[in-house]
C-alpha cells in the first residue's frame, strides 16, 4: 500500500483513466440528446420521485467532494469536527506510561535524556471546515475548501533520573488556519440512479510549521521550545488530491463508496505522509425529511517525511517515524432535510482497529456536525 500511494505514476494513470471514461460518457450523452416529449415527461416524473427521496441520496457527512451539481447551482457548507485521542499504542498493542518512558530517545543530544520522558495523555482537535461548490456545467463542478484547526494536548513529564518519578503535567495548545484546497469534480456517469464522479485538485498547507510553546522539562523546569510536529498547524506543503466516488440510489435506499488519494508534490523541511482512504456506506430514508447512514472506513497514512532538526524533545511526537499507520473505523450518521432543500447532518465515528507506526495516541472518536445550504 505504501508503494501505491507514493507512486505518482499510479496517480497519473488514474487521472488519465478518469478523463477517458468522462470523454466516453460525454459521447454517449451526445448520442441521446434527441428525445421525444414523452421521454421528457417521464424524466420529469422521475425527477419528482427522486426529489421525494433526495435525503436518502445525500452522502454521509464524512464524505466530501462526491456530488456534481447542476450548471449555475451553488452550495455552501459548514462542518465542525471534534476529534478526541486518548491512550497510547504501537502496532495495535497498548502501551503504559512506564513502557513509553523506557523507550530510547532518538535524539539524546544537548543534555537531552537517553530515554523518552514526556508522555502525551489526551488530545482534542477541533476542525472548522468551510466549503463552496459551483456547477460550471452539468458535467463539472468547482469546489473550494478551507480548514481552521484548534489543538489541545495534555502531557505528563517524568524525571530523567533513575527513579523516573512523575514531575507533573502541562498543556500544549495551538490554533490557526490550516489549509485551503481547490478541486474540480467531473461527472463520469449518471444513469438509472448510478453515479460515478471523479475529483482532481490541489491542497495547500498554509498553517505555521514552527510555532513555539511552553513545556515542563525532565529537569522540572518550564521552557519555551519549538512544538513537535503533531502540534503544528501546517507543514507548508502542496498536495495533489484525487478521488473516485460511486453512488447508487434505489427508492429510499442508497449506497456508495469513495477512494481518495492525497500525495505531496511540493515539500519543505518536513511534511505529513501521503494518504490513502477508502469508504463504503449505506443510507436509508426513514422519513421524507430524515435519513440514517452507516459507513465503514479504511485509512492508511505514511510516516512523516523529512525533519526539523530543532524538534528534539524527549517525547514520542518528536520522532517523524511515530506518525501514520492504518485505522479501521465505523460511523453512524443522520441527515435531515430542511426548508428549500438545505441539509443538517451529524456523524459519529469510532475506530475499531488501529495499527499505528510507533508509539502514538490512539484515535478515540470523532463527532461531526454539518450544514449545507443550496441556492
């Protein structure tokens, strides 16, 4: 999997495949432009029936960039996510604080202890995402996204001396505008409730990547140091985004899947690893205005690439190798249709298996609230 997501040739091949299918679909659409009045009436009735079940055809809140809009159609979206992390593990094996502080410090220089001495306990990350979509044509939609992040981590510091006694705890905080992205969504196929769309875009990390914060050192002193990578708001990289999204509507049911790849194409001193995500879901309308969804997700993220030589605190998050891994999650969500077709959504995501690269805090749960306004 690592080779797959880091191989740009594979991405370019997928990109070429999307456009070749799109061209074929356009040719098919052109061949069917001549319709009789009876065909138009049948389509109108079908559209009315689809409108009755529109809430069941909405994507789960955690899926973004999967729907192509009609020409001239705008949609604004606001999502608020809260991700909680607690406890530490390595490759699906839980680790206690005593086990972590007996691990070697990879940077035992400049009076740093030879073993890890600071242990993350809990982290909350709030993410506010603002999105806008505009239908350039019935076949193509332009999408813009921006994210603001707030990070709050609790840590404990242990003495670097032989007894390794607990010295106390401290908090690490940071916040700021994280990244912006612009993408185009292309309709590949839309027939008999079956839809296949492609996404191609760029994401630019604009958050600071060298912020400082106050920590409690193993010498029981407060000190300002450059924060580890997990507490930085950005990495200043530029990434290529690509996705394929499939959906199928059957009366008041729908199901679908999405494959998404993020690959860094412009790097700085360090950057977060490439990622691969696959989601599959089923959606059921339980009333004319409410639908419930169930989603299974697989995420694979590479370790950090590069390093900031100033980051050398005796904590697991200072090691670029202790990032990424494989996460399997399940999500339960609800979409409620409001007046004028606007949508209010909720989704709860809980990981059920995590194979993390090196000692890391485990994902605990993610709660997402969202609102979509169309006009």
